[in-house]
C-alpha cells in the first residue's frame, strides 16, 4: 500500500505546453516541487492542458523522475444525466453530448455563439426525416455549382426570394402571385390596350387579361 502511495499522487498543472515537441510534456507542481511530466491522453484524443488543471501523476516503473500524468479539470463541464457521455472544452464550455435518448447535442463556446468549421471533399447528410436549418443569415458559396435534388419537392419559405443573376427554368413553372418585369405587370391580371382602329378611335383598355 505504501508503494502505491509513493507511485501515485495529485499534481497541479502550472504551465501550458508548447505542443511542438514529440511528446505532450507540461510543467506541474506536486509536494512543493515543480517538474515536467508526460501528459497521457486516451488514443485519438489530445489537448494542451491549461494552468491550474489537476493531474493524477504516476511514477512510471517506480522511478520518481519518470513522471507521467493524466490531466483533468471540472471547469465548465456539462451537466449529464445517468448514462450520458460527453467531450467538452473547459475554457469555453463547448461540448458534444451523447444523450441517453440517442440524440447527439453539439454546442460551440459562448453558449453557441462560436463557429463550426468543417473542411472536407464531400459532406453527405442522410436523414430519414427532416433536415431543418434555422439561421439569421446564411451564405452558401461554391467555386463551381450547387445542386439541390429532391424526389418530391424543394420548398422555400421567405417573405422575399432574390436571384441575382440569370434564371432558367427547363420545365413547367407555376406562379400563384403577381408577376412584374421592370415594374410592368406580366401576371394573370395583365391587360393590353386596344389598338387604334381604322377610324382613328381613341385607344381603350380592353380589361381582358391576355
């Protein structure tokens, strides 16, 4: 028992790592001493631990100079229900949570005010139900083209939809409201004026949609 006590102890991270070395080594304080130690993360995970985080320090092979540590901090950790799991970012509170309902919740730092940046070749989303996007403003930019393909319908709901450029329709088009071209009514209520007849009568609006 005394051997284990001497091999494992609590430490405090006192300096963030530079993250440029081969191994993640950071400065830590324990028992009134300050020394560097190897920070160990589970496979596939990595972090640059901030100062004041806790570390469970191990003396590998019983050598007190061969220090390795598992770092952790409770700061800004998300509140989880029984059985839930999360990745979280202590400085900002950002998280990914696997809910017990089966949902996956993702929130960026600042209560969702930071960005999510994705860089990839193709981004494929397959949903058996709806895909709902709610945004104050949205910009989609493509260096080549954007294709929207639906087996049933693509619906846009907006007070105003603008197309800044040529607009081409290769199949039937149905419009349920007024249509104007440079301010001129060309819709279902469009009328033509009567041409001057052979007697030179004044033109009269026929009032008949054309």
